[in-house]
């Protein structure tokens, strides 16, 4: 028997205080956000771990992120079509089952010591997460009042950040902590097999949790969206064009450039902290500091959710963009604990960026909301371009390679100051 959750017949007219009828649905969806955040940030442990095990350079190790985020590029628009046919609930269940199967694929990849198979598993994992994102993000955004959409999405994204905060501890203990060697030591065949094999247990546990969560979602009845926010007919959508909406058109590169920042910094942070002139520590110890980076993102999203009930989201986005530019600049041109602390603090600035850009991008789309959401999720593939930072790191050094995300934050500041302004809005929303 399904667990019944009450339905408000007019969710689009909800007020700033979210209706109690949506609390259970948001709690269940928050667990989904948690798990995809957890699975995504385990990549930040895999990058230094497999770099050591397979003796890779920075560019080769960041193929992990390239393969992962190509899943978003390839699957975002097909996922929107799946959502159109299945509805939100079944799409979420399918995404969770796909994630579980992909996580299980890490076991034969480790047994065969195949870096290529790891990349395939990561691509499939990202493809499944893409379906979750296409379904869950717009659902949370439209389930209540449009005026509090940014606040509401930041709140559930804070649970995503809880997953990203705990993943480095989990991965540091079960993957890096059980590793056989440092990056500077050549591994024997037996040592490499042991090093690669440490990923089997963590991903088996992840697969089991995802299967249990899929069963839970299947048994929960999520509230209907009501006639104001239900998907419009194909004929109604054909009367409008996504490209008339400036806020969406500019949000697509904004999301892509933000992902370069998030992925590039997160993937190289362990290596950065381990550098002699920065933290001078092992990868295992550095992974604990990665928890601080993602913990800052979690705290920032909880605070941002509360603040944006009182402050316009675009103003908050502008403030954190300036903060990221300043902190990253300090990390690039200083050393020691000052550089390390500044780079860790960038996580606090990153906190509200993605959900805020997303909600500003889909505002005013009306019947085009799902298509707009698909484009924005496709832009998450920008994380694959963090590979460029790996190339820069191999040629000019890891510290100077952070000039790439620094430039990206400049565009996010532009979006917060001007690019968010809507044209051709189809809903009566105040965006200024």
C-alpha cells in the first residue's frame, strides 16, 4: 500500500510558509538529493586514488570527471522525454535503479583493473543522476509558491550538500585509508590490484542504499502538481520558444561555467592541500579537509534558504560571486594555510550558486518549464570542461590552473547583476 501524502489542489498559489501537506514529500525528495550528491563527490576521492593506482597525470585522472559529466550532456534532453512519458515519480525511481546498477559496475571494473571500465561506469552513473535531476529539481521548484522557489530548492540542495560533505569521510576511510601506496611510489602488480580493489566495498554499499531508496520512493505517493503547473500539451508548448527567455539562455552558460568551478576545485583540492608549499600532508589526511569544503556548501545552502526569504536571490548570487573571486584570488597568489583556507572557504560561496541560477533560469517559462529544466541540466556537462584545468595544471602548475575557475566566477557575477532579467515571461512573477 502506498504511503499517502496530502495534496493541495492549488500548489502554485502557496504562500511563503510551505504548506504542511508538502513536508513529507520534500523530506523524501531530500533523501534523493543527498544520495546523488554523495555519489557525485566520491569522484573527488576517485581522482587522486586512481591517479596513484594507475600512475596517471592530471589530465588523465580528470578523465573521470570528463566521462561523468558527459553523461549529463548526452542524457539531459532524452531524460526530459522520459519525464514527459513517465511522470515525476517513476522517473525518480528509474534514476535510482540506474544509479544502483552503475555503482555495482565498479566491482568488475576493480576486479579487472580496468580504468576504461571505471569511466564507463561513471558515465552510466551520471546518466542516471541526470534523470533524477531533470525530474526532481523542477518538481521542488514548482511544488509551492514561485516567490520562494529559490529558497525551497536551496533547502533540499542543502541535503545534497550533506551528501557531498559526508562522501569524502566515507571515501577517505574506505578508499584512501585502505590504499597501499603514496602517489610517489611505484606500485607492484599486487599493490595496484589491492589499491584498485578498495573501491569495491564502498560502491557495493552505495548500490544497496540506492536500491532501498528506490523501493521507498515507489511506495510513497507524491503530491500532484495541480492544473497550474502540470505539463502543458504539445500544441500549447509549440506556441512558445525557449530562446525568447533571456534569463534561461544566459543561465545555460552560467550553469556550465559554475560546474567548471565546482568540479575543478573539488577534484584537485586533495592534491592542492597535499602540496609541500600548502598543507604538506598525505592524501588521506587531505580528504578530511575536503569535508570542510563541502560542509561549507551545506551550511551556506541552509543559511541561503533562510536569507532568500528576505533577500532577492540575484543579490545573494552577486554577493557570493564577489566572495568567490576574492577568495580564489588569494588561494592562487598566496601559500601555506592562507591559500589552503581560502580555497576551502570557496565552498561556502559556491553553496547557493547552482540552485539559485537554476530557479532564476526557469522563472517565467510557464509550459516550457520541463524543456528549460532539461537544457539547464544538460549544462551541468560543463563539469567535463574541468579537464581543461587538468591540462593547465600539467603545463603551468596546479595553483595557477585555478585562474580558469576564477574567470568563470566573473561571468556568474555578470549573470547576477544583469543576465538574470527575464524577457518574454509567461507567468506573472516579479523578478526584480
